[in-house]
C-alpha cells in the first residue's frame, strides 16, 4: 500500500499485523482493537501534531519516573479508572465471594511474616489510633481456610507509605499473617487516614488536566492468598472517612466499607475492626496462568 490516506490508514496498519512474523491470536485481537480505538480517538478529537508530540513527551517523562518505589503508569491507570475497570473484568463476582479492587502503586513484596496478633507498627505517631483487626477467611460453602496468607499495608498518620517516607522504618505498617485452623486471622495496626496520591510529576499533571482532586479515603490494603483458591487483592475502607464518594482512583466498593469501633474497656488498642473474607476455588486454567 503506497497511498495511505486518512480513510484507509487504520485498515493498512491492521493488515500489517502478522504479515512478516506470526503472532498469537490473542495478541492480534488486542492490537487490532488498540489500533482501531487509538485511530478513532485521534479522529474524534482531531488531534494535532503538536498535541501528539506533547503526549509523547508526557509518556517519556512518566517512564523516567518509574522505579522500585514508584510505578507511574499504574498511578496514571488509577487516575483514569483503568486499573479498577481491568480488575473488575479480571475478577468477576459470582456469588458471595469478597469483591476485589485495585492493587495500587504502593505494594511491596516480602513483607515480614508475623505471628497472629502481632503489630505492624514500627514507629508511633502523635495522634494515631491503634486498631485490632480480625476476621475469618472461608470458602464459598462457609468452610474455614487454614493457612491463608493475609498481606497488609497502609499509610501512616502523616499520609505517607513507608517506601515514600525516609523517616519511617523499613516495612512500617506492613506485614504478612497466616490464618489458623479455624480460618481466623488477627493483627494490630493503626487507623488509616485519607491521603493524597502523588500529585507531583506526570500524575499531578493528569489530575489537574482532568479537574479532579488527589485524595483517597482511609483504607487498609489486604491481599489474601492460598493455594487452590483465587487470590484476592482488596481494600477495607473506614466508614467514617471522607472521600468515600469521590475517591480519586474510583476504587471504593460498598461491600468493602468496614466499621472501626471503639475497643472494649481494658483492650490494648483504641479501636477494633472485624472483616471476613470469602475466597472461591481457583479455576485450573487461571491457576496455570498465574
């Protein structure tokens, strides 16, 4: 095709797929849809060449920010609601299992393995409220799941995760806990506070371009895993927190809102939180892929 025009350029690019090197069917499906939607977007907004160059510069700067402490493209996907959409497509809810939500950009692997009931707090902050968190992990029939791993992480009272705050000890407010024979887990943490997602650099540019704010409601991140069951990535939201209705990354789900209650007299924490998880069995095909 020597004569590429505005009317045929989309078909010309699609016809090139796999022409000189075979590609998998799924790869072809993704690329064909991407090309059609991307070309359609450019036509819809009549994108100028100057705006195209600005976009290239923006993406280049976003890539330069990425490191083991900040994944800028996940953050951009969150701001655009892409990650929460992809999560819902990947993990459709069928029945009573606990709903998932976004991983976010602040997860760290290999958090310390801690005994049941231990605290994730490695540094205290003025005004913090401690909380005893417990619950059960069960399957969809109600049977307990022993040996499930609860991976938890949260922000500090200053609104920062420890990997973004040089003044916090390594792995502060992070830990991994295992359910007992009854599927019960327990740990001590602090009440999470609302915080702004990083609004500097390219993430901030996108937020301002959208005319949105950067705040998230207070929440605990929870990842629940057990061989033979579908892994769960979720967040537990404080029912009294602001921004439940205007979360900057659109990740709040009604079923994930928990009640932080005043602890009973004599307790060693200020608050208690009870939250149970229900995990479905993993499909053999999904397990192999993971």
